[in-house]
C-alpha cells in the first residue's frame, strides 16, 4: 500500500511526487504518458528562471528529479476507476486498465487536460508551427504578425484581446451567429482597432508553405462562400477538456468536468487531493501546475499526520 498515490505524470504529478517523497512517504506515480502536455510543447519561454527551453527537455529534467527520490513510477499505465475512502483513514483504490488495483492512504489526482481540436486539414501538420492553443505561451512569437483566434467564447475573446496588444491584427472567427463571451469582454473586443470579428463562419482548412502556417480558409455558413485570410498564426480556443471522465461518481466536478478543489487542493472525497489542469484552478500553465502539485502533496501530508496511529 502506498502512503500517497499520484495519478498523472505531468508537471503537477511530478511536483507532487517530489514533495511527497521528501516527506519520507511511500510514493507512487501512475501515468499514461510521463511528461503530459509538456511532451507536445516546442518552445517554452515562461517557465520562470529558465529563459528558454523545449518540452521534451523540461520533461527529461522532471524525470531526473523524480528519479532522484524513491518514487515508484508506473509509466504507460492508465487509471480507469477510483474508489474513494468511505471516511478519513480508510484506503483509496485505483484500478488500472491492465486489471491491477493499487491502494493508498491518500491519492493525488493530476491527470491534466487536452485542448479540443478543430479537426481540419492543416491543424495537426502545423501544430507548433503556427497552430497554437495557448496565448500566454505563444502570443509573443507572433509579435507584429497577423493571427486568427477560433472561438468566440470567453477564452477565445480573452485570447483575441490579449493578442491584439501584441500582434499586428487579429481575426476572431466564431462558428455560431453570435459571440458567446461575456458582454463586458465583447465590448472591450469591439473597441480594439486591430480586430475583425467574423461570425457564422466554419473554419475548413489551415494552410501553410510546408514549414509554417500562411493562411486560413473558412466558409460563410449563411452564403456558403469560401474566404481565405492570410496570416501567420491560428489560436484554437474551442475548449480545454480535463481528463476526468474516469472519475465519474468519485469526486465532485464542475460543468466543464474540472475537479472542484479548494485553496489546499482538497476534493469532495476524504484523502483525495487534486492539482493542475484537471482541476478548477484558474490559468492552466506549467508553473501553476507545479505549484499546485506541491500544494496537493503538502495537504496530503497534513492529512496523513492527522490520521489515528495504525
Ligand atoms: P498534464 O501535463 O496534462 O499531465 C497529465 C498527466 O496525466 C500525463 O502524464 C497523462 O498521461 C496523465 N493521465 C491522464 N489521464 C490519465 C489516466 N486516466 N491514468 C493515468 N494517467 C493519466 N504551459 C506553459 O506554462 N508554457 C508553455 O509554453 C506551454 N505551452 C503549451 C503548448 C502546448 C501545445 C500545450 C498542449 C500546452 C502548453 N502549456 C504551456 C500548458 C501546460 O503544458 C499545462 O498547463 C501543464 O502541462 C499542465 O500540467 P498537469 O500536470 O496538470 O497536466
């Protein structure tokens, strides 16, 4: 039995593992893919104290750091069910896709999230070469250039406002016939001189020169007419989906599927903590996920030292 079992091996899970192991706790990590979203990231310029790095390089550093401690890493293993303890002090159980079942006194959920993709030609081919999902991460790469933001919800409109301050011009493309963002954001967006808003538009293709993105094609859903916009970047903002389907019935989640946590990363279940992109924590970033992972481990430690001696 583990003292702390962590599900997820991204920045949140890795930070939690290091903090837990440093308390002398018997610690395990189950991860479908160690490194998580960071493995898919090219340039990282906002991991504070490291001016510039690349995803796989940062993941190698995470792995080396975790391996410096006595942590049982179970990579390429997917958790499919969590049985939460009936009360504090009882054992939690995590079932894996391979049929194994792990038990632990405390569990930290750090299964992250994935960006919803458009699913149009060019999107996968040019991912990281003009197709981006995170304005905080990649916005500055498009300084002085033309970009589009796909999605007129809060995150799309926020991204467009953010990018308008950095890039030359932003085209915001929304599938429905109206933006869905809060009125105050829409007012702000409409006040900006270098933003064009296109509604009722279906993005059909992202075009490039083989090396990087140079245009986007959309269909006017009212007239059926095809339009091409020349640009250097496309920010897809149609939703971030937390990897929490497997937790159905185990812990409380909000309407987006994010695990509800408080300031100490506790969830609705005793002995179950959560950290990073899979939770309600605002702003999904590496540095934030790491801080949350550390917090979750310290909270789990506080929980464990308060349990009655066995
Ligand atoms: P994740 O990194 O998503 O890790 C989740 C972990 O859980 C993975 O190991 C996964 O395999 C595992 N997992 C999921 N489900 C299960 C399951 N059922 N069983 C077992 N394991 C499971 N942020 C920045 O700060 N700067 C950037 O420049 C930046 N660029 C980005 C570029 C791209 C293309 C993407 C996609 C994201 C980028 N981000 C960036 C965001 C950043 O990667 C995330 O905020 C961060 O990785 C979240 O960490 P996490 O540990 O919460 O989750």
